[in-house]
């Protein structure tokens, strides 16, 4: 990562230290991204659980396709009823989240 226009006098010891430090960080990031032979990496059980959860979420559809099909069929047959009061209450609850 490169940061420009810091207005640091490059002849100052702190500026030289910052340059050295940032250059060293870039090198260490390259080294740590590829573990050397003989190194062992341990992943916590929480991290593994999060990874498993993320994988299972990705496998789920974005919406309930069966429910959508039922609603489409009800609309096509003219049997889809809207509960006006429940809809209004849900809109009010939603709006209260942002008030």
C-alpha cells in the first residue's frame, strides 16, 4: 500500500524509519501469504465454524422459490388475499427502525 503527500521531511530520522518500516511490511506480507515448508498454521474452531456457516449460506437461494411459486399461483387463480392491517403494521414497524 502506498500513501502519498504525507508532507514528511524525508531527511528526518522518523521519515526514514517510516519508509523502512513500510517497505518491511510489504515484504513481510508477501512472505506470510505463502507459508514456508515446515510451517504450521492453526485455524481456531470459531474460524472453522464461521467458514462452514458462510459456505452453507452461499448454498441457500436468495429467496424461497416454493413460496414465490405459491404466491404466483394464487395471484393467477385470483385467490391471493392481502391482509391490509398486517401489511400496514409491518410498514410502521419498518419505518420505526429508521426513526
